[in-house]
C-alpha cells in the first residue's frame, strides 16, 4: 500500500501533483473563457456569452454525484490492490468484477426506469454504445487497470486519469467539432504539470527505497563478516 510521509519531498510532490492535476481537470470543466480553436468559422472568433464559472442547479447536482462516484471509485482501487495480492488472477478478477457490475447496473436501471421502450436496442448508437462499453471499458480497461495496480500501485494508475479530460477535449474538437476554450488550455497545462509532479514523487520515492534497501544489505554483510 501507499505510504505518505509528509516530511519527505517525494510525498510532498505527490500531494501537490495530485492537487494541481485535480484543479486542472475541474478548471477545464467549470470554466471556458474565450475561444482558442474552433472548426466552425462562424464561431471561431466568438467568445462564450459569459466567462463565469457555471454553477447552476444542474451543475451542482451533477458535481455532487460525480464526487460521490469518484469517492467510491477511489475505494474500489484501494480494495482492488488488496484483492489482487490475495487473489493473483487478473483475468478471473476482471470477469467477476464485470459480472457483478452488470448485475448491479441491471437492478439499478430496472428500479430507476420502468419503461420498456428504454430497454429496446436498435441497429444504431444505442446498440454500439453498450457493446463498446462492455468490451472496451469494462473488459480491456479494467484488466489493464488491474495489471497496472498490481505492478505500480493505485496511486500510479490513477495519476493518469485526469488525462482523460484532455483526450475528451481533443476528440470533441476533432470529431464533434466542439470549440477549444482558454479554460481548457489552462486546465490541460495544470493536469500535465500535476501528473509530472506525481510521477516525479513516485520515482524519487522508489529511488529512496532502493537506496535504503542497499544500505541495509550492506549493513547485514558487514555484520556477517565480523
């Protein structure tokens, strides 16, 4: 598990990097500002009607739900680290995770939406979306996350999650034609700086552990010689 020693620079770098990356992701979501890049000529030089932070009722409700979701997800990553040590079979663990996720999602969907029309699938995006989500998101991604968690730990794996905000902004610009705003550029910069700080702290911590281990081994060898 991850150890946090606030007096050491590596731990301070990890904390600061996490806070900066989180701030960048929040900044990209809540603030837009002027348009930097737009694929639509008629809107290329227009700014957002208001550069204020969007804090309406729906945004607050959605932010609260996302906070609860990511808090639960953080607990999942910690439990995943413990589980993979006790049960080192990532493919089976991924299958069980997806199975229980599908069962719980089915129950919750049945409780929240009773309409039979909502369960109909057609040969369009309504069929492609659950297939892609099941195979790629819950199949491949969870398996890779399990391997990364086992090798590097939950902090290293989750440090890259804010990059998804940048990738979504780029894909929205190229595929959907969404505009790229100054808030997105500033937020992306903060995410990259925060990720660099977190990874630097992890690497520094690893180097210190190796140094301590080598010094301990040398001490044992000296005692044996005596």
